[in-house]
C-alpha cells in the first residue's frame, strides 16, 4: 500500500511537471525544451521569496507564476523567430537551457537549494497503514486544481475551442478572422506560469538547482510521450502511471527501476506514437 | 485529415528526437553525480595571498634542505569551474594558492607556477583532452585533482602512461594508487569512512544498522568501509539500499527503511541527503542517523534543524583543534572577510603543502617515483592532524566523529566528539 501511495505522490509531481509542456506542444505545436528551465526559474523565485525573504509560501509560488509568465512572454518572442521548424526550436531550447542554468548559478550559486522547509506543510498524514507526507498532498491538490483548470479552459471555453481549431487547421482558423498569434502568446504565458507553479510547489520535494532544466525536461518528456499531447486527461493518466510504475519497480527490482521508465517510453513510441490518449487521426 | 495525421506523426518524431537528445544529455549529467565528498561552502573567490605570512610558521613540516635551483615546475589544477559543480574550482584554487604563497611559490629549489583547466564533470573524455593539453603543451609536471571519481578514472591511464603524478584532494579509488600515479588524500575511498562503523558498534553500542548510499563506486566504497568495520566489531547489517543515478524522489527510500535497526548509516550528496532527511522527518521516523561526511554547508545551514543531535564522521572540520588548522583557518579568514574554509579549500591547501614538503625533501624531483619515495611514511603536520602517505601513495590520516549542534550565533556546526587516528 505504501508503495502505491508513494507512486501516486510521485505522479502528482510528474503531472505538474509535464502539463505545461504538453499544453505548449499540443496547443501551439512548439517544442519548448527549455520548459525545465522555466520550472527551475519557478523553483528559484519561490525559494527567494518564500525561504530567503520569508513570504508566505502560497504568495511565493504566486510570484513564481508571475515571473514565469513574463518569461513565457519573452520565450514566445524568441520561438516566433523559428516557426514550424523543429530542429531550430530544439537548438533554440538548448541554448536557452544553457543560458538560464548559468544565469541561475550566477544569481543563486552552483550549490542546489534543499527541499523547501514550510512548517505548515511538514509532517505526514496517516491513512490506515499508509503515511503520506503533507507536502505531497499539497502538491497533489495543486496538481489537481491545475488539471481541472486546464481541462476547463481547453474543453469548455471559447478560448479552448479556438486553440483546438488552430491545432487542426491554422489557415482556416485565421480565415475566420481569429487572431491566432494572440492565442499562441496566451498559451505560452499560461504554460510557463504552470511550469512556474510546478517549480515552486515541486520545490517542497525537489528543492531548486541549476541542473533541473535537464532533469525536469527528461521527466516531462516521458510524461508527454506516454500521455500524448493536446489532452489533459492523457497527461494525468501518464503521470500517475509513471509514478506508480517507478515506485513499484523500485520496490520489486530496484536495480532495474531506472530502465523501466524508458522501456515504457520506448514501448509507447513503438506501439502508439501519439501516446495513451493523444488525439487519434 | 491527412494534414492532421502528418502533424501527429511529426510531433511524435519531434518528441522522440528530443527525448533521445535530452536522455543523452541527462545520462551525461547523471554520471556526474558520482561526486566524492561534495563539499560546498560559498565559492571562495580570490587567492589568499595576503595571508601568506600569517600562517607561514605552520608551513611544511618536512625539513627544507638547501637544494640547488632547478627548472620551473608547473602544477596543473584540474577542477570543475563551470556547470553545477562550479564551486569546486575556485574553492580548490584558493586553497592551493594559499599553500604555495606560504612557501613563496618555491619548493626544492624550483619555482612553482599554477595553471588551471576546467574539469567537465559531464564529459570525462573532454576533460582528458584538456588534461593532455595541460601536460603536453603547457608542461604540467604535477596534477592536483580531479575532483570527481568518474574523471579520475578517465584520466588515470593517461597520467600513468605519461608518468605524471596525480594528487587528489577529496579521496579516490584505491586502484589509482600503487601501480597508478595517484596520491590519494585524505585516504582511499574504501577506507575513509570505516571509523563510523567502529564508533557505532563500540561507543554507541549499536547491534544492527541499515545503510543508504548512491549506487556508484564512491557510495559503495564509503558504505563498504563502514559496514566492514561495523561487522568486525560484532554488528550486523540488516538492510542496504542503493539509490540509482538520476533518482529524484527520495520518499521511497525513507518508507522502505527497516525501522527495527538501531541506526541508518548513510552518505548522499548534500542536496539528496537534505531531500531524504526531509521525508524521513515528515514520516516521523526515529531511527538515529550516522552521516558520513555530515552534511556540508551551505545545505547544512538551511536544514540544520532537521539533524540536530545526529552523529556524523568528518574528514575535515574547521573546528579541528590543531596548530596547522588554526593557522590555516586564521589566514583564510583574514584574506576572505572572516569566511570559514570548507573541505575542498582546506584539502587543496593541504595537498599543496604536501607537494611542497615532498619537493623540499627530494630537491625538486617531481616524478611519481621521486615523490612516492620522498613522501613514504614522512610525517606530515596537517590541517587534520598527524598524517602520512604510504609507499603506494595512499594517505593515512585522522577522522573525527562529530555531532550536529547549533552554536550560540545560530550557526549550525559539526562538533568534534572523538578522533580516530591513522585511518587508511
């Protein structure tokens, strides 16, 4: 039971990490590999306000969301330089990763910040034989909240309808008089803000460090590959599945655990390249 | 419909490419987790030159003979200066420079200059190329570093082939000494942590322990040292957990701990240790910890509350009470606005002094054989007390059992409790 609880707890972290990337890739077709760098920025900003300056934790996370939204705005400008060219997008992303990681080292030093210590999120909740740290519950709550928000925006609002229309046929959508550029900007800002929140809340478990851009990117990519793009529910299912699989495999055969995630990713790519619930053609 | 299909395929292809690219990069990154004793105080900035005279009284213990002036000698410092481990480079450079300044940058009649190269911790082959340039083009006679076990192993064969001595400052695998050209300070990795096992069994009376460490050479070496000593003293090891490279989530290792043990002996890099201990406390686990290396600053200063009263084992500790350490810390503080030196700086300083001592003793013979002969069993008066290198180039030195405390000034310290001599 404890193993399953651990897996669900990890799944919540993974969902937060993966959702922003899935949103960007699915909704505007931009492969922003610097997503992990935005996550890192969120973690450091949260650390600065929450730990260094002693602001209330939710407020610090809010600041991270704002800062990363601004970052998203800048990134959108940069990615506009290389539209519809994945290779250039990948190169640009990697450039951004290196720049941001080094800027972070310059500002916050090369030594990683330990997991954020927030007194009211310390301790754990005992559910029968299972103990779940409160911080993990907080992450799960935030993750669930963001999932609902994203699902609602994407599936139930006019903006969501425009985004989906733009995904399917950008030319036709433009012909209808819709300013798709504005939509792209909005999605970039929203996706980056989500990454910022993920960095802040995820910091309860992962802290903040300048090697996060790569570390987080890898996890986010696995989630996106397994879950597919353009669907919130796919991301949720993938994140929980990966969290559970990781936890269970580490329990049953710890030596092989690291391979299991990549094996799953490869299997999904071979059998169902669009991911678990990627929009089928 | 067709365009959508194409698009879906394209996205799939992009993701796969990206995944492969980042996977490769991440693998390279994770290989660097094989840090040995990852010390981490705020980066020491400049060389501690003005402090030279202050500490010169405590300089090399080897009797400096009058040697005829020889050729200039070049020391190549190979440490990370960029990337996530960028703190090591400046820290080590400051310590080495302080030692050389004290000696007037001369030893055994030879004038010493220092050149540096960046140890790329994500790419040992790149580091090897830089080392080759340092040795073949820039004429490095002696190498100080590298820091990371993965790099040490990658450059060992080349240095052996060139017969260039390698002075490590934060341990190293046993195989680097003996046949290799390594001089391992403060000890070989598989021996350095042993006193923690002895102390747990003999002084704390523990009968049964569990262990936790990363699943790479340094983790295994450190833990093996502890468990062998613990078992030799009559204890049993009930559970061993090895954390694979690239693990981000520590919760499972806390929940899986066999809580019937008397203590958990562990070593993780500071950020992972902090993440693990946080989960440990969240879950309310009461099993005492035995922390090899303690937890280094600045991480310790941020989470010190969570380990108060726990026992650790230090290789270096700035509170160590001996004349060489007093002189070193004083001179360092004087040159750095009262800063406290960390282990990397202290050991780079010590290794610098060891080299000076050896060169003074053998009148500037910087070959591996010359230095081995000069240093073998030569008593060294070091920042961690009396020490020496054996004939194979492995240092034998003191360890100190420490306890996590909080000073009156609010600073967290590792307070020395008991010293073990001649470890290694």
